[in-house]
C-alpha cells in the first residue's frame, strides 16, 4: 500500500457526478486504504472533507487519486446525514465536527500517525475549524487546506440576508438543513467559531478561493486572519481560470496549490490553462 500508484485523475466535475451516480457515496479512487502506512516524505495522512449537499465520491474524484499518486495515504468520509445516498453534510455543524473527530482518530490509529492534514471544500473547509478549536483537534492536525471554505459565512448573493428579513424563514431553513443555517453570515454558530480569532496555534492554514464564487459570497469571506495563514485567489495564479464554487475541486490549478500547501518544501509552479465553470479542467 506504500508502492507508487498510477490512478487516472479526471479534472471533471461531471465525471465526479457520474461516478457518484454509479456508486453513491463510495470512497473515491485512492482513498480509504486502511493498510496504507505513511512514508517519511509524507508522514501525515490526508483526510478529505466534502461540502454541503455533496459526498466524498462527487467531491474528491480528482484529488483523492492525485494525492495517492503523489505518495500520500488518503482518507475520506461522508458526514452530516446522507439523503438518498448522495446528499450529505446537511446536519448541524458541531455534530458533524464530532463525526470528523472520530474519523481522524480512526485514521491515526490505523496509520500510526500522530497528526493528519485536512483538505476540505466549502463547509468541509470550515467545519474542521470547530474540531480544531473546540474538540481537541489542534493536537491532531498539522495543516488545514480549504477550497472555497465558508469561514465567515455566506449571503448566497443576498439570499441569506433576505431570509433574515422574512419572519420564520430562518427557522424553516434550519429545520431542513441545519448546516445551511449555521453557514449564513452572522449566524450564532459562526459568531462562536470566530470569536477570539480565526486560527489556533500549531495549525497551518491555507485558503484557496475563486473570485467567481456564487455560493460563498462575498468570496473574500472565505479568507482567514492570523498567523500561519496563506490566502490565495486562484485567478491570481491563472487569469484564465473561470472556476466557480463546484468546479474548484476539479481545477488542476487549484489542486496544484493544494499539493503545494501540503508539501511547501517541494512546491511547484502553476501551469495556467483555461478552466471552465461547472466543469473544471
């Protein structure tokens, strides 16, 4: 399980959806090999955390095999409830963070690693901060990399703000999707998460955002403040990159930045090519 892998990496969100249609919620290629043992080159396993309404199959069908091919032990989970086998991460975020805590402990026990690195998309890039800050994760996480994370919430291009003005609208949203309620800008959850500062000592944070995000809005709300933080807008790496929220985990420019964040000593430059919205490339 430590031998070099050669798995296909398809930078295509539609391909991820197709994989999920065939095998709903299944581990993506390269992930969840519980016999994998980290190498000296990559001593921390990588845990992949999907976003709201997603699952590990449709979110990580590109990054999981990419990391495996690069020599990492890779693990992924579904969390927060799974509707119809496909739609996850709708439950209240503190409860989801407890699920992540249990999964990280399972990965550490299986691999013998003291710490893991975490890569998450959207809610999956923000929710681990609750684990790190309140559930003992700071001692078990080396790096946290967020792709378009909802760190300071979202207005959903104003929809969340409007909902706050309509009596009872937030109550309905919270009943149907607690995670959605928690991610609205100004929510009680986010006030507690961000009180006293965005970061926790001992963890390195990287945020990779896209200026074309229409889910986490304004897109700069993804960025963190504090020591050991790197904030990147992907269009500053490649002006041809038109990825929006869902395409970012299938964007080779963004995923190059993920690899660089996980192993900065061996960082490589970006190859800038056109990236299509809703598809990746």
